[in-house]
C-alpha cells in the first residue's frame, strides 16, 4: 500500500479535519482517505454543466451545413462588406 505525505497544511484546515475525523471516530489520515474516496467516486460533470450553461446563455443552433461551409459564408460576407445577417 502506498503512503502519501502532505506538507504545509493550514492550521485551521488541520483542526477542521481533526473535528470531522473525531465525529466519524476516525484518525485524521483515515478521514482524509475517506474524503478523497468520496470525491473520486462522485462523477464530475462540471465541464458538461458549464458547457450547457454557456450554450443556454449564448444560444446555439442546429445546421446541416458543415462548420467549414458556414465559415466560408461568413468570410465571403465580410469580404463583400455585407454587414447584414448571413443566411445559414
């Protein structure tokens, strides 16, 4: 079994870990392992949620055209000096 050593823990954090460990009848080391296991066992979907929130805020659209075709249309409109909305 591997050993992990953590240095320079803030005194307040160490006291909080000690209190939490005491409430669970564990040593501080056992409590830290328990916290890490619980955290790693929880699937993280923060990135997915952030992407969904961003798209909800900014909007999105579905289009059958490829991204390359859309980019070419935008560039052509810019080249023409056409500042109207481009029909996609």
